[in-house]
């Protein structure tokens, strides 16, 4: 499932947005986002991917998202974890 998710993120990425994102999130030497890598996926699209996969993703694959160097992978992992918590809380 991890590969499917990463492939989907790549397919909806907007590489031309990466430089703007880096500036906004201070991903520059000395900035708090220094070292982060970006692929240019907008947050609403990340939320849609999260809704699609959070019910079926394994903890191993979720851990792989959190371990990624790519910012959007880690943010997607956060969105999925929040969705899992909210679903469990409502059940």
C-alpha cells in the first residue's frame, strides 16, 4: 500500500510549487524547515488521499510515511493518524 500512496502523491504533485513552499516553510540553511524535501502536493489533495487510505493503511506503512525525508509524506501520515483517532473516538 505504501507504494500506491507514494505513487498517487507523485501523480498529484506540482513540482513548480516546490520553491515557493521551501521559502514559506523556511526550508533554507538555518531555517526551521532546513533539510526538508518537498514534492509540491497541496494540503486539500493530501487530505483527500488521507480519507482514501486511512482505514486500510498498516502501521508499518504509516511508520514509513513518518520516516520519509519528504514533507508531504510525513504530513499525510499526520492526517491519517488524526483520522484514525477521530474514527476510533466516534466508534
